[in-house]
C-alpha cells in the first residue's frame, strides 16, 4: 500500500476521532481497496439513576429498574412487560448504545417509550445491543455477547440482539428494537420470534441515537404478531420533536380487528430473494407460503430484481453514520439528535474513541465517500431508487410480497467476520430499509432444529397489510 493511501486513511481516522496504529489502518485501507473493487466512565448523568445491572442468563438485558415502571393499569398493553434497546432513551436508566465509550442517564423517555407506558405497558429495562447498532450477529457488544436462547452455539442476531433474546427467553413479552438494515428482523429470525420493521418515519425517533437517518426505524419484537401489532399501533404517529415523523397514526383496535381477515388479498412470491437464499430455506418458506391459499389469499410468482441493494445499503448506512459521527450525532436538516443530553454524550463518546469494531465498519465507506467526493454514496442511492421503482411496479400487481427473512440458517458463533459474510443475514432485509416499506418477520418452520422465518412486505405506510399477511403466515406455520 502506498504511503499516500495510508496518510489519507489516517486523516479520515483522525477526522472521525479514531486513534489507531498504522498496522490496523493499513489493514482497513487494504480491505477498503478490495471493497471498491466489487472501558470508559460516564461523566454526565442528566437523570437520576434508578436501576441496577441485570443478571439474566442470556446477557440480553443491561440496566433494569429496581422496580419496573408502570404508568397505568389500563390500556391495550396492560400487563405486557417491555424492554427497550439501549439506543433509545428511557428516563433514569443508564444508556450505552452497547458501547463502553457512550454513557448517560437520560432525564426523559423517547416518545416511542412513553406511548407504550401510556397504554399500560410494564417497563423492565434496557436491552443489550451491538455497539451503535453496527453488526448483524450480536457478538460484539462491549458488555458481552448475547446468547441465543434456542442454541448457544448460534448467534442471536443483531443489532437488536438483546431485544430478541429477551423475548425468546420469556424474560419480557415485547422489546423495542431498531432496524436500519434488518436489525429487528435478523435477531427475531435467529431467535424464532416476531420482528416488526415499520415504514420509515411511521414511529417518531426522537430520543433515539441514529445510525443512518434515511434508513432508521423503531419497532417491536414480540412473542406473536398480534402483540407486535398492538405495540406498533400504539407508537405510530407524529411527534413535534421529530421533524421527519409522518402524520400516519394507527388505530390499535382497527389493526387488531383486521389481522384475521386476509380474504381477497394477493401475495407475490418474488424470484430473486428466493433464488439468492439457501435452497433448503427457500423451499421451506415456499411450502408455507403456498398454504396461504387455504385462508383465501391468492399466491402468485412475481419478478423482483434486488440488484445490488445489499451492497448499496452497506455504503449508505456507514456513510451516513460517518457524517453523524463528524457532527456529534446531528445531521443538519434531518435526524433526531437534537436532544442536548444525547448530543453531548455522542460528542464525549467520539472524543473517547469508539473502538476497533466501529472503526472496521465505518472507515472503509467514510474513506471512499471522502476520496470520491460522494460519488460512491450517490451511486448507492441511485441503486436504491431503481430498486424502489421495481418494487412499486410489483405492488401494482399484488398487495404484498413474502420472502425468506434470512438467506440461510443462523450462523455459528465466530463465523461472520467480513462484510461479505453479512450478506446471507441482511441480503433480504436491507433492500426494504432502502425502500422505506414495512416488513414483518415471522417464524414459520424449522430446519435441523433451527428456526426459519418469512417476512411479509407491503407498500410504504400499508403497515396494517404487512401485519395482516404476517398474521396469516403465523396461522399456517408449522
């Protein structure tokens, strides 16, 4: 590698607050060239810490309340226990984003959290996660990897690893996750539970630490579709503190009433997501999808070329986070990092250094973005726009589509080490973050004792339809 290339990588590392040895910078720079071819102590506590460290067997939870919080004993979520991914603000519990460099005790609840409490939910505490939501496996939290309750030798999935594991273990009924490229659906599929990624902007994101503002969503992981639907409908709707939130409220009762009435819907089975999946996984999902006809649903094949959207996602997501990092959690004109508590914590974390795991994810696209004048990001966006147009054409033919959630069975611990290794996990999920559509993952069968999930996708803001198809998959599942 040339000295000029190393100097440029060092410049980008310093710009983003990384202090790394030349040996690691050289390794990252060399991987970037290949890609182009194809404990800290908290110093700020805004709230009053009312929690303690959890000790669950899966390491799924981090800080939990000394006494679970309940605002009311009435509402559609009365008696439902909830955990919240640790990049979403919860008053008076330490928030870490899965990173030892980031720590504060917020003085407020994110609107997604307060709305659950207002409907009677019992708030238990915070869920473990990959540092700054980076990673699809759940192995890299600074507070220890999350164990998959179904098989400790398989990954729990990420980045909402603790949320899915806590639900799968029965520790809570619902857990909030965030999904930028599959971070709700991937761990839900690995742990055999339901994962709901809403339409982009449906749920307000104030009080959430962004990863990539144009892709980020907040949604529930739950034991069943009905519970997830109630939680999502409770959280949906605008909030003045999130200028990007859509004015699309949902009526929980109306959503619940339509879940078991799918008659007359037409569901498409798109070719590329199945063709790129492991043959056994694809066949298993097809078999379950065919049973939807028993419920009065028409099932038909459709053409949908994913193109290179999985690689476009990697460029878009990481580039946007690099801009957030340079701006201490704020992207001018978008994002939700306007809370001074969260912005200050982000700045402190950046000054302390975010660690090698984040560096490996962020430096390659940041380097390419800077050295190409944004051309790589623009190219990725064009790829995403083209995919969105193809998807819109499909939705002119069918009401929803169904694909395998993961392209393979959940991988073993330590098997996912490169960017290319991410593709079997996020290849079928990330395209729908780029498109902004709702996607609901449901476990439908097993192979060799491991869960296999399907995801139901509907047009943007047709979240009730995606939930309706997901509920139908749940009804015909093995």
